[in-house]
C-alpha cells in the first residue's frame, strides 16, 4: 500500500497533517503501537524539514512486507553540511520559524534515532531526498 | 487520574468544547520546542507549554497526549480553538507557571 502526500512549503499551519493522516492508516491496520510512535516521530520531523527547509515537496509512504518506507523529496536548496545538520541542537531555521516552536535542531537526530535506516541524498541548489525505513 | 479530575484539582479553565473525551493523565511533559515534545512526551501525558500556535495540535495528535495545558494565562486564537475542537484535542488554561502546575500534579499523582 502506498500513500502519497503533497507537502506545501507555503503553509506551516498544515505541517503535521500528512504524519497524522498516515498514523491513522497504521492504527487502522493494527500496527504495533511502539512502531506507530516511531513512524509518527520520524515522519513528523521529515515532514517539517521538507516544508521548512525544502520549501515544500512530497512524501511517499509505503507499507510492504515487513517494513514501512517513507520517501521525502524536495527541490529546495539542499543541505550544505550534512555532518553539522546531524548534530543535536544545530539548526539553520530562521528566527520566524523558531518562534513557531520549530528549529530545535532535533529533526535529523530524532529521525535517525527512531528509524532502522536513514538515507539522505542532497545536492546544493537541487534538493534533498530522504529515505527512511522502519522494520515491522 | 482523569482529565476532568485534573481540571477540578488544579482549577484549570477548559477553553475548548466543554464536552470532551475524558482521557487518563499519567504525568506531564513541559516544553515549547515541538521536536523535543514530539520525541519526549509520552502517551497520556498532560503537555504544559506557552506555545499557542496551530502547530501544537499536530504534536498533540501524534504524541497522543491527554491534554494541552497553556500556562501563565496564554490563550489561543479562534483558528486554533476551532481546529482543536474538530480534532477532539482538549486545551486547558491556567495563570500558574509550568513549575507550579507540574508541582501540583506531582502531589496529586503521588
């Protein structure tokens, strides 16, 4: 089963809706609560990153066999320094974004913590694709 | 403890709809940075915060907290209230600080 979500970069108020919607799907399927929590946290963080840093994009969420795969694609500015971006507390979020409660610098570290695998392809000026796998 | 018992014991004001799902409360998490709350708040916690924009609602839904407690008399605008009501999220309000609220909760949950 594949679910596709469009993540608009212009409207922060809908940030989290794709994650909430996919969480409801997992609940209906009777997936283990612990797994749902990990998927929800990782997906929420990646969704926020796509919206806030990538300027919007799309998410494909697939449940197949013994794993859940989440792919986030954006055509944003890319991540200039992935090592720094992976550090807890490091953030490039603007003051405006921080005032909304984002920009804690926990996005990628949280994603890594709660997934079984994380792959990031990023190119300056071209965008970023983040692929996450959570085993069932 | 139920949300309704918490409201009564701490004198909290219910600013979302008065008929709500009376969930269990097993503790609290205090924080304003959404990623921290996402990663740390546990199901059935009360979330004490001063953050009052619409993004708190997705975090509340995803973490399955039992209620949001806005401390220090922070309120929310109509858009947030109406969406919270749509999604069945309970928002409570108090003039007290996060410390005072958590301290009182701790006494009750002992």
